[in-house]
């Protein structure tokens, strides 16, 4: 098997349409198990460079009900990866070796739902920080030698720092 290529590309306005199409397919496949389906990650931030993979977050009624629908996910060409390192998550990949879509599913109200949405919304609201993040991602892609762990390691400090700010801001707004 060939090595996966870590590529960061300029924003593509088609990403929103790709998400909406996939959202419809997922909603049909999962029915009432899917409470809410969100577009997350860099492809959900207008103008931000990204790996051309549509990240999707699904809030579900229960993980066991989602697990019972795994054949429906398979019919959409998703490969189930279990928790894949995050307790309480169900993770799915689509698109083979190079991947086109990632689905992160959590029980409704899970802290990871808030974390993902807070970071996405923070980047949407802070264009200068989003541009700084874009620069870090380009550097990471150029330096990682197509090693996804190295790519992620290069970005982690930035993500953690700004994610903490985003969560803090979100909590302050909710307290008002």
C-alpha cells in the first residue's frame, strides 16, 4: 500500500455543498439516532486552508443505537474505526486510503461536541487566528514527510491553546 499523502489545499467553496450532500445521506441512513449533524474542522471555516477531507460531527441519541446501524454506515462506504483513541466516540472514515470524509459521533451533550463546535466557531470569528492556523498547517504538511502523527504533532500546541480560549469564551457566553 502506498503512503498516505498529507496535503493542505486552499479553501474550496464546494466543501459546504459536499457536507450538505453527505449530511442528507447520513440523516437518511441513521434516522432518529442522529440528533444533529454538524460540519466541523477546517473545511467548515470559509477561507481556511485544509486537508480536503470533510469532517462531520454527529450527536446521537445513544452510541449503542448508532452501533446497531453500522451496516447503514457501511452501505455509505464508511469504515467503522470504533473509538479510535477517544473514549465515547464512534469514528468512521470514507474514501479509502486518501480519505474524503471523517465522521465523529458522540452522545448528545458530550464535552467533545462542545469542544469541536467551539473551536470551529472561534476560527470562523477570528480571521487572523485562522490565517495563523493556515500557515502552521502548510508548514506542518511540508515538514511531516507524509507522516500524519508528525503533522498532528506540529499543530497540537496551537490547537490546544486556541481551543482552550474558544471553550472559555463559549462558557462565558453561556453564563450570561
